[in-house]
């Protein structure tokens, strides 16, 4: 038995500092000496983060043309690339995976724990949605992409056998893991920096949504809903491929402010009367950050939001991703606005803190390593 197991992390790609990268940073706080392996790394986007202080090893994809900006074009090569990392010197390998990281090759004397943000969304249950939104639902190119995703699914299923223990970021994703891989997963919610978001009880007369501006986030739906409510003000924070299109469609009561620095974003979250969240997310960190400010959340009632928002207490759900459903939910919120207690909302958010995450994940790894070292199976 190794007294101090050597630990390595493997992450899909490090191109922007978003939710999955915040999880990785929290994991690095638990194992501060551990190196990181990833397909592609853009260090300029990780300044002043813990990730920038670690040794980061990249794959051959990082050397290919335009890989840092258009890495997704190399999806067919990613399974091969992830399998080329030699992690045989480590006792514990922790993969942080929403795509291919869990497919890293490990041996029988290595413990592989996979923290799954989601099985590959565009290869499994969201395939048809992604094809439609990418304009790839018809034609020869569509069939090429469908064949490629078919091969990815076969590989993804096979590599699940190399994982000793799965951790899911929500019960929603645990169900996906069970459906796709036939495996049980322990749920450990992602860390949210609730201590960096201050409670503010006095709210101003605007709604807020914060998101990367890509189709599946459904920001266009939120903008359309507020277009039908010209007396209600909406602020849209975030950047992405759809920014120009969304800005062009915005009515005078909708303001797109683009990417915001952390201090400015916190200020908007603290002052907003409510936070609007229209996507079906695996977990969704931003709604928890909003609640940490004492700001209620109006969310699509599916996915991770069902686990982070208490309907009628810390926010409201709308049942369908339609303009009418969202407008109705906002009307209901307006008529019951006085029922939402900012202090209670803040208290609810505290259960998703970084300290809670570190404690639970540390205990999980310790327990799994103990069983593994004693020769006990970590799963059946």
C-alpha cells in the first residue's frame, strides 16, 4: 500500500475558465502537487488562477493548425489523443470529463476516479438538438457527422470500463451516467464561491441573465420573452458566437453588456430583482451564485436547476422552453415577489460552497483509495 499516492488530473481541454475549470481548480486545492494533462491549453485565459501555477501537459492536437481556437474540429482525433497520455507513474488518476478525458488509459494497479460533468452531450441524448442547431440535420455532411458520433459513442461506452468510480455533478447527470454507461455514480455538487458573493436585500428594477451566448443556452428565448414585456428591463451578460445576432434582435428594454469582469458581474447579481435561467443544464453554477446574493432565480424546470432552486422559496420554475411559459413565470414572480426572503435564499446557496465540495471529495477519494489498496472492488 502506498502511503502517499501520487495523483494526476486529466481534463478535456483548457481554453476558457468556466464551470468545469472551476471544479478542476477546487480539485487542485485538494491535491496541490498534482500535474494536469489536457488536449489543448490556452494559458492566457487562466492568468491569476490556480491552474496557471501547475504543470500542464498537452496532446499532439495542441500542435495542429488553429487548435487553440477551433479545437472542436479535431473531435475525431480526440479519443486517440487522450489515449496517448502515459500516466503509468501515478497511483490515482482523476479525470474531469464532459467529453473524452475519462477515456485515458490506466492499469489494474491504478485507481481511476472520473468526475463527470456530463457524458458527451452531442453524442448521446442531445445529438439531434446539436445537429439541428449546427445546421447539420440534413445532407451528406450530416451523415458524415452522424457516423463520426456513432463511432464516438462506441468508444465512449467501451472506455467506461476503465473507470473505477464515477462522480456526478448532480443527480440529473448520475441518471445520464446510469443510462449511458450502466454504472452508479456518487453525487458531489460542484464548488461555488458563495463566500465571494455578498447578500444584498435591496433589489433594483431589472432582471438578469448570465450565459455564454450559444444556442443551447436559450438566451434568444429570454430576449424574445422580454420583447413581449416592454415595461420590464433585462440585462444580458456574457459573450459568444451569437452575440451580434442577439444584440440585433434586442428591443430597447433589453441591454446586452457583453463579458463582465468579476466585480461588475457580482454587482449586477446583487442588484437584480431576479435571475433568469432558460437552459437545461447539468448543474448550473450561475443560478447558485445569484442565490448567494439573495437573488431569486426563475429557471427552466429541468436538469440541475431542480436540485439548486427551491420552487416558491428561492425561485420559480417554468415548465417549457417557450416564450409564453417564461412570460407567465415572470408574471407569477411579480405577483409574489414579496414572498422571497433574500436571507433564506442566501442560506440555501451556502450548501454548495467550496468547503463542502473539498470535504466531500476528499472523503470520497480517501474511501475509494482505502478500498482499492485493500484489493476490494470499487464497483461491480
